[in-house]
């Protein structure tokens, strides 16, 4: 299931946003897919006609391109986001 979107986001727009995310995080190695999909979700949420109340279902199985590794902590963080409190075992 994807967020409603009245317009298609181009790869160039996603790439530019992913680069900005990567740069703002100190240019870490090995997180390009994560940055790409975070940029894609951000842009989809900003698109005209996007549902501002849309929340992606939690869990690795619901992601378009899940990360190659996924720990119990990752799962709990994903389920608690965007709550301000970290999960109990953090």
C-alpha cells in the first residue's frame, strides 16, 4: 500500500532529496537505499493531494525495499515512530 499521490515524483527529485538526507547525516556509508526510500516517502507526503494523515504500516514486510538487516530494536523503533519516546529496551 502506498500513500495517495496526485503527481509522480521523478527520480531526479528523489535523488536530490536522498542526497540532502545523506549529507545532513554526515555522509554515512551503506545507507543509500534507506535514504532513497526516506526521500521518496517525504516527497510523496509533500505532493499536492497527498493524504497528510497517511501513516505507513509498521514493519519490515510492509516496506517497498526493506533493509537487509532488521533487529528487534529496529522493529520496535519502527512501531513507535513518530512517538517521542524510545522503545522500552533502548
